[in-house]
């Protein structure tokens, strides 16, 4: 039974993120934030899907996301992250970085802190393309090739790494608490920019990236500059890749070609115990390099290029072709994504 | 040049002062107007620095209507993928369901607008109501194309759907203490009868019957008459002729009751009986309850000609409209559109709608659907394309002027086989490219459609911008994507100049990893190889470095301006053991100097 509905929101969604839930509670996430782009007046908005402890819902019932509050945003929202329960950091195409605070009681949003024009060229603003945060530290990257470090409570910037590259830096993620990984280019016969990166939640040396050609690559950062495995995922740019935070055998990717794929590895050669409705493909990963020697059981299934050791199932999660899916986020059993067709899709029963 | 159908509308520009001459320039979706300094003699004047933008289509900027555009785009794309080889019966069901999808999108928008309840939106709500009314009728008459028999049932549904106030009134009456004594009670009963909703009418009448035990027989008679009225059952085994016979039987029975004065003592029941027999004067007395001539039409057909054929509709429609509307009142555009629909004149419907509405959305989608149903004859316009394509092009061009909805327009252009590609080529270059991400999306659109000119042009814009901001690596990757050799040469020159100025390279990552892309231009190849030379030197692989340097010079891809630098680089090699190679090198260079 399809449990995905589209909600049309009159703005192209560039980013969507779940508000983090505390690890102790088993609650499903209920609030997510979205940022828009390509509007004359862009906005950030908070939405609720009303999941407060209601576990006994009917199978097919899906309430629409309800708008809680919204706030004007200067420039396209190029990236958005939750700093903590109440605050989000956004980066803008005007080169500004802003922290917004969501006041839950009054359902309003206020600007908590702002660093305008941190990313810039000598005579122009540079869009700030990515942000990653580990409260209170915030790291942003931009088209000007700079990496800038802030602290949430301090006015100025802590550190600027100029000219980290002369190309645009598209994405950034934390490797360890003191290291970050930025994402620019990759070579496999043709030079292609990488657009997104995500680190495996448990095994920090494993990183997945997605690029301009829609290829999904899994890397081991300890070993060299060639990806471990390359998989043909999409027919156009891949915009976001996410490991499931608590169940990292599952990976989600979304792309300009309008599809959202759910990848699942399993170490058994039996068929997986479920089949999501919709198109379903089996993909065997091609590996560029054999796994290094050592205890096989410690090597993640993502790195096992050999098809006999693991099987990769992919499923399309959206009911039909849409315009580009720009962003997705997954937490618990809930998945939210936003498209250029000005629609938000929420799936509350992701099989993980 | 054809004559104008209507007088052009006049729009006042409020901010412009009186008596000034206005100049103007056409834009893709609007006009820019400005005051000029041209003055009549004797007039005083000062310059004015304003430019006025006059937009025809406000709808695409409405946030609620945007959902209409996005959702209908989704439906449109799905419609185009319906396979041609399906049997026509399956296709018809699919087309009807697509039509219903479109209508439900319109309704959803309408409901949302009504909730917002601002006064300025009342007009929009009424326009959407009218649009849905017309679309529904077109669905019944053209797409579903029901024959005599089911036709009337569909028309009844149509009228019931668009006359919602009956249910509201009924609810009010039923919730009152004594429904049968409510002042609207008889209005509700008559309205139900007029709409052919006899079940509800009978339930209401029961309440009145219990209040008047003396007249019980009369009410029972009315109840019997109402329950026995035959309705055609499309799924049943009864043929149309059999139904007709049954209906005439029933009609005679009602007429007999009327002649017998069975209801003479109760004027309400008498009225209902006259309605059932189809008496036009009685129907016309209830103009307020009917409220529209097309309701009157359907009611009249229900009680006089339930087996009406589609081809006969226009005759009844015309006469009903004449009877219902006063001689004084002017027919509204909606009336003439509906009349044209009843006359099965699709082209007239489309033409009238195009004139009446300020947005091409409705006519474009409706025409596209009708075209898929193969209902439009090819109608050659002066512009060489057919009607469907013309309307879709107009609609999509309007979308392209919107800062955000331009992405939808791409799919519409894709489905216009003759001119869509050309339109897209012209429009896509005008999309402003503020960020790299947007540029990538536009590029993807162009590359998927083999629009190589536009790809080159966009990449060049982005590369120039990067160059201006001294982002050489970015500029280089843009020119590689465009396969623009000339630009790659330019950028490589800049890299080399940089090196000469600073003594080191910037952007080593990019240059080191170009791979086969470095063959794009000679200068680029030289740059990569030169960098490789430096790398080899740093790794103390002197013989290979020397050989590379030599090959660079003999292959003649080193620019003349760089020879001094190359010689300077060769000097340290003299100290190494491979000096014979270097000597040869120097001789080579000397050789070339002579030439």
C-alpha cells in the first residue's frame, strides 16, 4: 500500500531535514524544516506531521504535513542543518550563514545569529554551498573555495581556510570530531564533480558520495584515492546521499532525474523479507578494488565488492516520475523529501 | 489581419502623470512603460525616473494557484505517456479519470482559496468555479460522450455538483426544531425535486405528512408517484425504447393526477405535481431555486425528454436560455461558452474561453486532453502549428517568465513537436544563473535535449564569472564540460601566467587529475605535462623529468613565451647525471631559435 502522499507547497524545496529526536525515546520524528530556492522571496518553514506518540494509526491514514511557521530567507537556501532541538543553521546563495531559532510555544521563528557575506569574492558574493555542525561548532564551505569555521555563540569567525581549492566545494561532512571531508572532484575516465557526501554512522572510515553523473561511490578514506565500489544509481546528478542513522545497512539517494532510491544490503543470499511496492531493481556493485585482507566480518557489507558476499537491493520510493528531488532526510521510520515540483513527500513507514 | 473579436481592454497606469507621453517595450510576458520627455509645446515637464511593469497574468504569482500549476503539470506529463496502442475503450476510461484528476485539482485550489477568505480572492474563486463547471460539462459531452439515456444522468450529476446550496439549506432545515414548519422547508423539497433527488424529497415529505394526518392519502399518492418515476439504468438489460415506454406511462399517470385535481387542496403538492409533469410555466416560476438557465435546461429535460440525444441538446439549450433569461439581461461569457458546448462546437468553446480568461492554463490543458481523445480536427492556424500546440506554447511561454515555474514549462515544450524545441532554445538562455546549482540544473536540461549551443553558452557564462573572481579551477572545469577548446586555452594561459608570477602552481588537485580531458587544447596539455615535470623533479626522478622536458619542446606545444622559463628549469638538471640529455635539449632549443 502506497503510504506516500504529495503535499504541494508553492515553493521549490531545496533542503529538508528532520528535527533530531532524543536517542532515549523511541519516538518517531514529528517536525521537519524545509528551505526553498529560486523564489523572489525564499522562506524557511517548519512542518509537523503530528506523530506525537500515536502508534496505533490505521495502515493507510496519512495526515498531510501541517505548516507550523515560516520565516523569510534572504537568497536561496543552499543548505540547512539542525544545530539542536530549536535552532537551525542555513546557508544562502548570498554567502550568508544564519542561525534561526524556532520558538515552539508561540510557533514563531526568529533570527538568532547571522554572519552576512562570509563567503565572497573580492567584488561579489559567493554562494555558500554546504554546512555541517556539531554544536556549537559550525563549518561551512562555498563556491569561493573557502572553508570557514564558526562557533554558534561567537560573533566573528574562528578560522578561515582560504583557497582550500580553486573549484567550488559542494559538500562537507564530519569524519571525526576534528576532521572534515570536503567534496569536489573525482576521476573515473572523466572529471566529474561530486555533489554530496555522507559518512557511515558507525564505521567512520566509510564514506558514500554521489556525483554529477549519478554514480554512487563508496570509499574507504584510509585507503587511497579510488572508490571501493561504484554503482550506477541515477541518470542525472545525485543531490543527496544518506546512510540511515540507526540502521546503516540502508542508504538513500535522491537525484535530478526525479527518483529517490532506497538501497539495502544484506549479507544473506536469500531474498529480503519484504518488497516495497513500486519498481524494484537488483544491482550488483562493481568494485574498483578488492577488499583489503583481514577479518571479513569486520568489513562492512558496503565495501564488499564481491557479489557472493552481499546483495544490494534498490527500490524506488516515489510513486511516479517527478521533477528533480533536491533533498531527502531519513530518521527512524520516517522519510521526507522535497522536489522542484514544489511538493513534499513524507513516508512514515520506511521498511528499515 | 483578422478583425478583433472584442474591444481591447484599457489599463490605467496609476503612477504615470497625466498628459505625459509613454514609451513602451514588449517583454516576454509583460510591457515596460516609461514616461518620455516628449512634450506638447507650452507644457512644462520634468523627468521621471520610474519604469512601470504592466503584467497581464497575475495568477502565476498567487501562492495558492501555484499548486494548481504544479499539480496539473504532473497530470499533464502522465497524460502524455499513455500508450497509443491501447484499445479505445480502455483509453476512454483513462481519459475520463485524468479529466476528473484535473477537476479535483481545481476544486482543491478553490477550497483553499475559500478558506483564506480575503475579499480580493472572491473573483478568483468564482473564476475557478466557472472553469470547473465548463470542464465538467466538456467531460460529460466530449470525453465521456455518453449516448442518449446515460446522457441525462450525467447532466443531472453535473447540475447537482454545482448547486451546493441545496444541501446547506436542507441541513439548516433539518437541524431546526420542527423541520416541516421551517420557512425554507418547501423550497428544499422543491429543489430536491427539481434536481431529481426523489429519495431525499420523499424523506422530507414524510415529515410533513406526519404533521397533517388528514391529508395522508394525498401525501401517500405523491410518495407513490415519486417512487415510481423510472430512471434509466445504463448497466441494466432494459433498452432505451423500453425505458421510454415506461416513462411515458408514468408521465400519463402524473398527468391524470393533475387533471383529477388530486392535489388541488394543497398548493405545494400541486406545484410539485406540475413540475413532475414538466410544465414550463411552473418551472419558470421557480427561477430563484433554479438560479441558472442550465439548471432549468436539465430539469426540463428530466421531466419532458429524458431520452434526449446529444445532437438534440443544442435546440433545447437555446430555447431554455431564451426562456430563462430576461430580454433585458445580457448573456455573460459563461453562458455563451456553455451554449457552444451544448452545440458541440469545441473550437468555439476554446476560443471563447481564451478570450474570457487571462491565463492560458485552462484552454491549454483542456485542448491537450481533447486532442488526445482525437476530438480536434487539425485546424491550421496562421502560425503553422495546430491549435493544441499553439495553446501549449503560449501557456509555457507565460510560465517561463516566472522566476520559479520555468522548470515546468520545459516539459510542456518537450511535448510540442513542431516548435517546442525552438521555443525552449530561445527561452532557456534567459534564465538567470545565480548559483552553480541552478546552472547545473539548466545545463542538465540542455544536455538531455542535445542543445549544444546553449550548453556552450551557459558554460562560457559560468566560466567567465569564475575567471573574473579568480577561481581558475572552477573556470577550467566549466570549459571542459563545454568542450570549449578556446576557453581552455585562455585559462591555461592564466595558470601559466600565475606560475610565472608566483613561482608555484595553484590548483594542483585539478591539474593532476584531468586525465584525458587535458587533450582538449594544446595549451592545456602543456600545462598538465609541465606540472608533471615539476612533480617528477620533486620526486627526484630526474631522468624522466628531463625526458619529459625534452618531449615538451620537441613536440612544439610549448608556447614561445615560455621557453625562457623552460630553459631556466632545465639548468638544475645540469647538476644531475643526466646532463647529456639536457645538453641535447639546449641544442634543440638553439636550433629552433634560428628558425
